[in-house]
């Protein structure tokens, strides 16, 4: 138990020193600010509660619970993998620390990070009561209990699920991030009403509504403010002794899931998680048939070395050329090869299936559903843009190569654009006959690689793009929110010119990525 405590404490202290922790706190403050300013409302039909301590605490807690059920997982996952990449895991493997203690230590650390967000939103609820409260009576019990009863169980489940995915060989990479998103997407309609406490809130508040003579026929909504004339009713809060009991099942489920994570955990033993023997490391040139020994020493002095190393450890050498356009094209080809490197036959089969489906399906289906799928399938590839050098520890070698800022980084961006055009080639061929729809395709081709490159350069991890693009996909094409519809999947987005906005911001994002990389080069 002592080892578990010190492991969790050390891990939490290391996390709070990261820049990403400040980003997490800033996002929590932003969410609280949006709730305070009325962007999110909780209503039952055309009724909402009087803004008192009980109603504000419930509103803030239920909004936080909804977002943490999705975002909380992504905010804390990847910590086990970081120990593996930095070599800390090997040090821990040489210690007498048991697998279960390590897993529970990570679970406790994840929980502590998410509880910081809960604390920030609890303070935001107090601020909202003092600023916008219609009844400013300070009832801390009713104000804070919704966070403890509704939000904390979701925090525990998100923290335990993140540990389980991090410890499972087949779930620790990008595929696990995408899988969790779709699990959340399909599970929320099934069990979300109970997990997120919408059912108990509606049941308890409906009793208060009917007792006050309201004409309420059912239904509860948590969402953005709508132009609806709402009536108010007095809500005094829950009987927490009756509400808290059923929520304990999620505490037990979280502890059980965290314990089960120890089963697939390899304890940083490479013999357990290496599913296949690695390929022999070798140098490959831009001409595979030419033996390496034929290159003279002068070639190695003059060659521009593209040092991005893929999983097999290969080093790609780009032949020198006096033609700058030809040299840039070779670097782009090398970057595209690195993006596609190591992908399974299944990945190529699905990509080919998307192309064929786009060629054969009705144009409306292509624009509404298939083009948004083109966002998702290359997501693991795009998420490596801009951070691959840091991931494999060769960023300093990249910075020492000739013109790393004006050659390598734009070449990475161009490779991402070409990848979009390749996977979406079926869409492109169909849209050539409908020029009015082409801006949507161009917006995706320019904006997504630009965003991927910027997030990769700034964050140095794959998760920011994966989180943000999945949210865009969920809010935009899936739910039809115009502002998030990058490629104009809906008629409203096309009519309002939303794709043109994303085209316009693509090059500034690329320019910002160049500025950040230049600053990184100056520091190193």
C-alpha cells in the first residue's frame, strides 16, 4: 500500500508539471465559463429550475459528467505508454513493485487529475451562484453533493478504462482511442441515462414539477440555449441518502476494471508484448535496387537525410539533387511512405473499399456519409504528423538536417494532403461533376493535415488530433452542427460557406506550425 501511494503521488506530481495539465485546467475553466454564461441549460420540457444552490450544482455537475464520460478518458490515457517510451517502465520492472500495485497507482493518479477538473467546476458553480443566482442562499450541501454523487463515479470509470486500455496490447495505440469513441457513441443511448444520472434527475424533478401544478409530460434536455420561453419552478435538491446508494455500483465497477487491467499488463517485459519478431534493421535509399555500398562518402556528406524512423527502425536517405523542386518531391514521397509504413493489409482493404463505395454510391450518400468517413480512416496516420521525430527520439537529428524548417515540415504537410486525396479519390472523381461541392473536399484536404501538423508539433503526442477530429466528426456530420461541418456534409453548411472558412484558416495553421517548430529549433 505504501508503494502504491508513493507511485500515485509521484505520477500525479509529474503530471501537474506538464504543460498539458495547464491545458486541461484551462479547458475546465472554459467549460465552467460557458455554463455560467448560459450556453448550457438543463430543462424539463419548457421548465427550468430557479437558479439556487441545488439547481446550479445539479446543472454544473451533470454538464461535467457528460463531458468527462468522453473527454476524461482521453485526458488521462497514455501514461503507461509514456513510461514504456521514456525507459521509466524498465526501471520499475527491475523493482519489486507488483503489477497490481502499479496499475492501481496509475488508476489513482488518473483519478486525481480528473478530480482537479471536478474541483474547478465546483468553484465555477459557487461563482455562478454568487453572480447569476436568483436565490443566492449559500447551501453548500446541495451545491456540492451533485459533484460527489454524479460526477465522481464517472471520473472513476473514465480513469479505470484509461488504465485498462493502456495496459492492453491491442488497445494502447490509436485503435483504442477510436474504439472508445464508438463504444461511447453506442453505449450512451443504452446506459447513459443511468450512468449520467439523467433518469434519476428527471424522476425526482418531475415529482416537484407536478407537485407545483406544472403541466409536464416528460423529457429532459441538456444542451445549448434555445429560443424557448421557459417557465421556472422551485427545486430544493435531492434526498442524497436515497440517490447515492445505487451510484456505488460504478465505484465497484471502476475498482474491478482497474484490477483487471493487471491481467494484460506485461510489466514492461518486451518478450510479452512483442507479438512478432522485428524486421532486421537496414538502410534503404530512394532506389531500393541500388546497393548501399555503391554510395561514396561524399554522397553521405551531401545527401539530405530524412531521419524519421518508423516502427521497423529503417532510415530513409533522400538522394541529393540540384533541382529544388525534384528534391522537395523526393522528401514528400519519403514522408508519404513513412505515413503508410507498417499498415496492415486490412487497412489498405478498407481504404480501397471506401474508394469503390464512393464511386458507386449515390452522390448524396457520398457527400453526407462517405466523405466524413474519409476523415476517420487515415486518422492514425495523420496523428503522427509533426510528432514522429519526438516519438522516436530523432528530432535533434531532423533539426540538424539541411533546411528542416522549409523542407521537411512542408513536405510532411503535403504528404498529409496527398494521403487525403488518395483515400478520398473516389469522392474527388464524383465531385468533379459537381463543382459546387468541391470546396468541401478541398477544405478537408487542407484543414485536417494543417490541424494535424500543428497539434503534433505543439503537443508532441497523437491524442490531441484524435480527440479533436472525433469531436468534430460527432458534432458536425453526425449531428449536423453547421460550425463543425468541415467538408459541408449538410446543405446548411454549404449554404453558409463553412468549407470556405476552413480553407481560409488552413494556411495560417500551417504557418503557426512553422513558427512553433522554429522556436523549438532555437531552444534545442
